[in-house]
C-alpha cells in the first residue's frame, strides 16, 4: 500500500456517460470544489467503450440520452456506439474533465468516519506492466457513477451439452476482436436490446442468423434519423432544435408509458399492429412478437428503420420461439425436438446487476448491507452519509435522471457549504413508510438481483416515480432541507 493519501472534496467513481456528466456539473455549479474521477479501466466511455459487438448502438434517442448541456448534432438520433463514445470523450476534452480522470484505478472499499466527516477510499491501481498496488484517497463526498451492472462478465445460464458444441460460443459483453462470421450460420440466444441489435447487423454478411428466444419481447421501429430535428436545426440552430426535440421525445415517452400502464391492451394492439405492417399478414406475429407480459413491464426494444424486420423479410434472419433442450455438436436442440444448426452461438442472455460497482461500504466500522437500506430520491441511501449514486430511468433515457441527480448533488453540496454543514444523511423517521421493491420490472436481469438491491419506500422522498417531470420539480426545485435529510 502506498504511503501518501490524496484528499479531494468530491470523489467520482466511473468515467462513463454519468461520470463525465458529474464532472461537468461540479465544475460549473461548485467551481471551488476539488474533484477526481477514478476509472477502473484504461479508457473512458464506460458501456460505450466496453461493448464492442457488431452494430452496438443506443436503445434510446440521443436527444434524451445526450447531456442537457451539450446538444447532439449528428444526423442519426438512434446512434451507433462509436459515435456515442466520441460524444462522451469530446465532452470530457472540451471541458478539461479528461485531465481529472485517473485510469486503472478500481475502487474496492470506502469507509466513512463520522468523527472526521470524510470517506477513506481504497483503489487498486494497475500499472501499464500489470503490477497492482492499493492507493488511498479521502473525500468529503463520494459520488458513484459506476453504472448498474457487473463489467467483468455478463450473465450466461447453464446450457446442458455446452461442451459438445464445436464452434465458438460468444457473450456480447466479451466480443472477440477478430470473430469471423461471414457466410456462417449464427444462432443468437436472447430477445432483448442486444439481440435485436446483433441479428440485423450480423445478417448482412452471415449466411443466416436465427434469433432464438424463450419468449418474445415488444419490438418497436423508429426512424434512425429525426427529420423534424434536422429541419429545426437548419432553421433555428443547434441549441433550440436540441431542446425542442428533447422535450417532445420526453413528453411522448411519458405519454406512451402512461398509456401502457392504464390501457395495456390498447398499447399492445398498437405495437403489434406496427410489427404486422412491417412483416406482412402471413408472418406469425402471435408466436414470435406477442409477449406474455404487458407493454413496459419490461423495456421495449427499439429497432432503427425496422432493420430487424427487413432482415427477416429478406430471409437473412429468422426468429425461433422455443426452449433449449441442449447444445449439440452442430448447434442447439430445442424442446420441441427440432434442431437449429449453427457455426457460431451468441449468448445475448443479459447482464448481472451490480450496485455501486460492487463497492464494499463501511460506515463507522459497520459494513453496509444495501438490501436493508431505503433509496432516497433514487440516488442516496438511508443512514449512509455523504454518498450519492447516478442511476438512470428504466422507462426512459439513462442520462435524463443522471443529469438531474448531478444537479441535485451540486445543490446539496452548496447548501451544506452555506450552512457550514459537513454531514448529510437521509434518515427515515416515518413509521408509515413501507418497503417496496427497488424496480418493478419483470425482466430476468432485474428479478435475479432484486433481493440484493435497496428498497424504495411507499411515499416521497423514498419513492421512485420514474417520471422526469416529477423529478425536475423534486430535484431541481424541491427543498434540499426536507426534514428527511439530516445535517450536522
């Protein structure tokens, strides 16, 4: 362990979309504060640098997934990974945030002392030649921007007979750099955002791609380019166009989410009508695109310009809806007795949810079990002082909530400074607040991890509304001293 301990006012963990955003907000709203960004990997960009699979792109439009302070000015609203990565890094360089990042610093443990009113943070620093050492930092406020899933490996269920298959088995989270799938038969297991991205992209050069799903997902087509945005940009300039389209998309998203909650059958009809229009009257939409759950009980899958439907219509791709019996030498045998032949199998079977990047947190010598905490405003945790985390929406763009979270953290820090407070800690004293699951999604990746996640409460400020307008009122304009946040 190194001798020297560096101190910063704020320590940010993670140099992805939310970490760079946090750096920008702090520079502009808390200019007197010192901060550092610790990034476990050797490059910035988070998800958009980690994922390298073919066709990697956003599953939200960039007018809502972009930062509030930096207009997205590329033609494509549904953008590809390299363009998003460039946008994040450009933001960092333009604002000098890149100089605040310490790469190869994997934060492992954070210990809070009430007596000192500060965090002691241990990070594993890896040198370019692979030597690791523990380095220490102290900070007054810890801001976790480490994403929501485990970076080391995705989720792959146990498939019987896996060892029998002779070809490569690939998880999208660890895509091999030189995987050659040209003129090969590919089976992609999964039906989520990753699968619907991979299938049409691989189908361009593979001999055939089959999307094998246990059950269908709702799939919605949207134009890759937003023509109104292009027109507004031309006539009114970048900033006005960005703001107008951002609000239009936010409000449309909220409208369709509420419609799905209040009139699920109407929403289902609307979505399936779009699929039938794209695939024609003879396609078996009821089997392959009609889920067992209601719209927005899980995230909808977005396909730009209907690329998945086009690949299916031209027979470059197909969908098989069945359960896997076992892997065989030449592919996958299904429970209905049929066999899918494959040269390559891709397991687009999901992520492993992980809170705070797996950080071990200790408060005054007591290890924190986050499953026993209540989430405060979707960003802080009951009885855990001076710590916030950026966690986006499940029913809208990630960045919308992260921007508001950064806004609120800056307001909180400035409020504490004005009143000479050193400590802020959310503490529930209302016995009528009951515990509710953190997320109400039925998706596999959520259900697998829900027991380890914090709870939300039955009422404000412990309740998560997943509603951008309500969050603006609460986080940007609501009281910082609300009687629940305790200051000392």
